C-alpha cells in the first residue's frame, strides 16, 4: 500500500514523519532509520526492514544447494574437529609407545 504525505523541512534539515506513516510502520521514538537516495528520491527505511530486504535478496540469488551455507560450514567444522581429535589420539598413543 502506497502512502504519500507532505511534510516540510525545518532548520537544520529536520523533517517530521507524518503520524499516519509512523503508525502504519509502528515507528517508535529513538528508532534508528536509514536514509538513502535512489534516482533523485529520498528513501527512509528502518534497520529491521533493510535487514529483511537484504535477507530476501540473498535468498533470491542463493541457489537451493547453497541455502544451508551456514549449516554446511558448521558440519564441515565438526568433521574437521573429529579428524583432529582422532589424529591427536593417535599421536598420543605413538608418544606413549602404544602404537
């Protein structure tokens, strides 16, 4: 749903976000906002909406096989840790003369 309102810029560049927009976006006092310029327009986003947008873009461009990148990384680290543990046990046995 597109909402448009008119507001004025005050001294020091201050702009009041109209209450209807603040309410529809559930903006709270002190909430951090991101300002960007896109094709000559100012875009104001909440940090949470920018993060959600970035996650959507990542998921759109991430192939199904790569969607579990973090899970795959954790699994590979676990496998490496097991291998390191087995190698350490072997070295310990060699040092003790058990092998």
